[in-house]
C-alpha cells in the first residue's frame, strides 16, 4: 500500500501516544495519554508504574489514533515505534505492541530514536524545513547542540556534561515544593518573579565552548535554599523560579547563538520538552532576530513527548529502507544517530 501513512507509537517515558502521519509531514491524528496525575502522587516518574499504565493505555490510544485519522490497518504503509532512549520497561510495551501490529498486518516496522523524533517534530509544522540545520535539543534526559546534516545524519557539537536542562528544572521545582512535572511549573511560577533577584553562576568548560553543565547551577540553588532555611529567611518561589530559569536559558542561548555565528547558520531549530519553555522561546526569538537568523520551533504540544514526531522521523528512515525485523530490541541508552 503506497498510502504514505505511518502509524507511530511512543511509550518511552510517561506518555502513551499514537499518531497517524502522512509523508512524515502531515498529522492525521495525534493522541496522547498522559500519566501526570499518577506520577504526581510520587513527585516523579515511577518506572514500574509507567510500564503498567502503558500496558493499560496502549490499545485504546492506538484505537483512538486510527479512528481519528479515519483509517484502517489496511491503509497503512508502515508502523514506527520509539526504540530508545527511555525507560526500558516502558519502551518494551510500545515495541512489543508495534511488533504485534506489524506481524499481524504484514507491515514493515521502523525503530525510531526518541531524540531524532524530537528534532523531526519540526517537519510537522514547517513544510519547507529540510536539513542541513543546527538544532538545540533540550529534553528531560538530553541537552545537545546538533548539526542535522541530512535525514538520519547527525553530528553532535555540544552536550551536557552532567544534568540535562529539563532534569535541572525538575529537581529544583521539586526542592522548592512546586512538584512534578517541574519544568512547566517553574515556567508558570517564573512569570510572577524577578529574574534578577538571585544570582546564579554560569559554567564554562575549557576547550568545549558548546558543552553545557547544569550541576553547579543546581547546587547553587539548593545551597541558597538551605542557607535561607538556616537563617530563617523566606525564599520567594517566583523569584527563585525566574532567576533559575533565566540562568538555564542564558546557558542554552549562549551556546546556541555562538554556534549560529560560528557555523554561519541562517536558522536555529529548537526541539524537546524544554523547548516549550516560554522564556527560552522568547529569548531565542529575540537573539535570532538580532543575529539575522530564523528561529524554527514546534508548537508547545509537539515539543513534549508525542507520537506524531516519531511518525515524522520514522517516515524518513522508512523511505531510506531502514526498517527493522521483528527481533527489534529496544535500548534504554540509544545514542542519537545510532540505529536500533
Ligand atoms: O522531551 P520531554 O517531553 O521528555 C524527554 O524526552 O525527556 O521533556 C520533558 C522535560 C521535563 O524535564 C519537563 O520538566 C521539561 O521537559 N519541560 C519544561 C517545560 N515543559 C516541559 N521545562 C521548562 N519549561 C517548560 N514549559
Ligand atoms: Zn522526549
């Protein structure tokens, strides 16, 4: 069937998602079932619970995506599924289900790297976007500056040496009592805060101008809280959120804009859950404009985990003939650019 339709499945963390995507560019349906309420009770994602809930959610979520797109399995050209990185139990649910569908309906199977998916989310809303381009990928587990040279071809020019940007937001949000999921809560709290109230250090790594480090920033925020507690001072949560967010955004924008200049880029592509951050979006928008470059970014709903992005990435792997067998083995640590 040359329908150019892919059914994509994503289950690497705490969202069970399925989507039908046409030619890697057009969303026919995009269904996301979030487990936020469940994990909120525990202050973070509990892997075992996430897997169990994927098991319960995957059939209705795939069903809803097929119905919303108005297609049957006979209309599909392939099935794509996130094969890593992520929580292994969670990945196993999605990959097992995708394999079963591929086997039962005689469809080719494509294993997709989750981070590649985040980058390819941009193809869904920017029809003219084609590689090569420079991309800042900021998620809960990864912070990379990447040159996407061609479909499926990546060169990482900078990466975090310790925490990912999203992880730093989540940890500080938890420490100040904002809870899970931390990033969006910090973003919201920061809107009422003064970003100049607390000062945070900026890390610079000798000889690695594009690498990031957020652990010093995180420790500084935790020390500030402990010190305030010891001397009986009250910390302003909005001010702390705004100041911490400003420091994270500065670190990201500094490297990204340096790379835009150094590599002579006319555009910067943004991707990953933290790309939904309002301060990061606005700051990069302004700096790109000043540098004569265009900022390309997904809508917030396509920044965080979804299956449409897996359908976009999966399509470009599929048309290169890069399908996988039914022995596909998901990998918790799959590296960007590596095939599952
Ligand atoms: O890409 P993603 O949905 O999942 C991973 O692949 O990791 O990213 C989730 C991360 C979390 O750390 C979450 O707190 C962060 O993205 N995030 C945000 C915002 N929305 C999500 N961080 C800052 N501001 C936001 N608005
Ligand atoms: Zn993600």
